[in-house]
C-alpha cells in the first residue's frame, strides 16, 4: 500500500509506509493522506514512534 504525500515544495507523490516517518522527521513533507483525509504534519496529531525504553515502561 502506498501513501499519498505532499512535499513541502507543493509536489505530490506516493511512498511506502516505512518511509513516511523519516519524511515527517526530516520536515520534507507538508501532509499525507489517511483513510479519513489529509493530515497536516505541522498542525494535526500524528502518531510518534516510541523508543524501546518507552515500550518497557508500559504498565498494564
């Protein structure tokens, strides 16, 4: 499954899901499309990748 994205320069493309986090972190994209619509990476809430330490400290 490819994810539609809009780069910071206004051009559109599609990327593999594993590439999305790097593009967000490097501020190379402005938005990406989810099933419920476009997400502005500077405004809308997005999931952040957790570090391994955060996984270990979770209590159930």
